[in-house]
C-alpha cells in the first residue's frame, strides 16, 4: 500500500450503474480510496499490471472474460470481493481465496461488513475495524433491484414486506410491487437487520410498518404476513 491510512480500490463491472453504487459506497468510507474503474476484465488486467491495488471489487458475468476467470489467471492478485447477481459461483469464489461474495443488489450494510473482513487481511497490523462510515441520511438509504431489464431504485423506508415466489421475490412498497429474480435469503442479506425481520421462510417484514401481531401473523397495511414456527421465537423476541 502507498501509505498506512488508505486502501486502494479498483472496481471492475460492465454495468455503469453497478459501478456507480460501489463508487458511492467506497467514497462513504474514509479508509478506502477508489483509484480506478474498469468495464471489463481485460482492461482490469492491464490496470493491475500498471498500478498497485489493495482491494478489487470484481463482477463475475462480463463480456469477453469473466471475472472468475480473471481471478484464476492472476499470479499475485489483490484481495478480492466478488460482486455478482449469480449465487452459483460462491463456492468456486471461496476456493480462489476471495474475501467475500456480495449478491446484487448490494445493500450498504452488507458492503461495509465485507470491507471490514478485507480490512483484516489488507491492514493486519492496524485495527481490525474500519472507522465508522459517513452517515447517510435515513431518507436516502436505498437499494437497486433488477426488474424489467433495468435497475430500479427502491427506498428502504418505502418497503412494506417481501415475499418469496420460488426463484423470484416480490417486494411490496408504498409505491407498488417490484418482482426481481433472486432468493429471499439473498434479499435478507442485503437488508439492515435492525429494520427488517424474517418472519417465515417466504416472508420478510419491515419492522417499522408492523401495525399489530399475534403469535401466528403480522399485520402490515391491509396485508397479513404469516409467522413460521421456526421463526416465531425470534419474531416474538424482536417485537417484545
């Protein structure tokens, strides 16, 4: 590293919007410094040969050369956090000694957790925790969800509940419903734990939107969200 105060980061993703999200997250953490962005793995390889990088945010599905293939051919790679919409590459990624595996759309809380893990490897002689990020106003906290061939911005405070639909999830908000292809477990990992509560294998509820509850169900707006037996103890504990 060039000094003891910052970690140099490179973002590699063929989607400009995805790069924008990572850039904004990196800029909110004082100990990270974004030194470059690449739209494909070939450009990233050239960049890495010319400039030292401490931490690489690497997408998997890219044209010409996949991120996972770039990782395989690098002889002395920096620490890597994979950023992808494809959960099936997780095991292979960890076998290549990655730091973490982030499923898109990526929530800031999950991103910060991954960076904290990288921090322990990149700067082992210093503190094992990053300085607190600059606080984003609550009204500006959001995630992006892929729907109708585009990335849709969803404010966390607008989400009422989330329902699993096999390979898809239905995100019900104050403004309407969004259907996106991913598992409910990956969706749960992207949401702040204090604001959202898994109530059932098929449902996640926004804690602030809960109007009433019983041991069997939760009421949000005009909808009734079931409480599964396996989740009941935790739900009752959280709701008091």
